[in-house]
C-alpha cells in the first residue's frame, strides 16, 4: 500500500516539473528585446537645418580667362615659306608682316598682265583717233550728199565705215576691262603671299618654318590679343534678373591667389536655354591685366545677389 502511494507522489512531482519546464520554454524572447528598446524619457535631438537664405544666395562659378581676339592665321594660297618675320612671343600690330611666301612667278605674271593692259590702252588710242577721222569723213560725205555732190553709195560707204570703227573701239575697250580684271586678280594673289597680323597682340604659336611647302588653309601662326581679359559662364535660371550689366563681381584665380580683382558684367543673355535652364553671362576684368594671362582658371563669386 505504501509503495503505491509513493509511486503516485513521484508521478505528481514529475508532472509538476514538466509543466514548469513547458511554461519557461513558452516565454517570448521578443518581450525581452522590446523591453530593452523602450525609448528613454529624454527629448530627441532635432535634425540640422538644410540651409538658410544666405547659403542659397552664395554661388561661385569658375572658368578660363579669355580674350575676344584669338585665332589661327591660315594660308590663303599654296606656296613655300620664303621668310619668317615673327616668332613666338613677338608683339605685333594689326597689318604687321608675319611671313612671306615665294612670289617670283606671280610677279612675272603680273608684269606680263600690266604690259598687255598698257599695250591695249595704246591700241585703243590709235583706234579712237581713226574713229574720229572716219566720223569726220562721214559728216563731210553727208553734207556733200545733201548738196547732191556725191552719189548715195559713197555717202553710205562713209557712214558704215564710221560705224564699224566705233564698234572696233568698243571691242578694244572691253578687252582692256578684261585685261585689268586679270591684272587685279593677280594683284590679289600676290597680296596673299604676304601673311599679315589680323589684329594687335602677340604671337602665341608658330606652326611653320622657312622653306616649308604649305597648302591653302594650313595653319601658320596662332595670334592672340593681350586684353581685355574676359570670362564667360552660365548661371541657373533663378539668377535671371538678379545679375545686370554693369555690376561688379569679385574675381580670383588659384594660379595667383594673392590677386583679388574686380570684374564688370558686360553681357547678360536675355533668354534661358530650355535644355539646361541656364543663361550666359560675360564679365570683363577691370584695370590692367597685370600678371594675369589668358587661359588661367578663374572664379567669380555671386554671394548675396539681390
């Protein structure tokens, strides 16, 4: 009897133990995590402001300094470089001779054309004198025919002879015009053998040497003006109306950081490019360029434009 009760007691203890273990295993781990993640009572830190009106108005643009006059001088006809009259770094004025092409053949052709023109002009004088004589003969024959001193055939012969001479004079005059046009064409070709500076500035690069054969359109020199220095850039459309012609803007360059200069607005595009929503502005450096040179990088500040 005692053994039966002992077995029952042992069974109850085992059941209670199993129930306790089951209760422990059913506890959710999320409850522990949720408890640890509960926010504190302290106020949260506010987010930093995105910006203010001052930072929105601050704007800097960069680009190279440029000059208006800057181009390659090209050969206008083929030929051989006979003489160079300018080198890199040479300061030039508009019209100065930079180089010379060989022109002996053109000189000979021009001299021949001039001789032909002079010969035709002398021939024209002779034809005009002959035409005057025949015109007098015709006028005399007309008076004699009216007085019935000569037959009609003689009068008409004098008339037609005078008219024929006038046509010969006109033909020679036209030949002289053609000869002069040929002469002028040769003079233009001869002028193309003199390579001249298109504007005042400095020779920045030389592409040819003496004795070199060049073709029409070949680059000979790169010449550039020395001032005024300018800078062209684009701005977002929001600046339209806030930048005007005549405004002064600060200009700096990283190549010469000690140079603090002013640039004046000389051009403002009146329209906005629809593809980029920008418009173009051109500024010009005030005063002498000093150590600044074309091609240097520069920056213009547009802080607090109103």
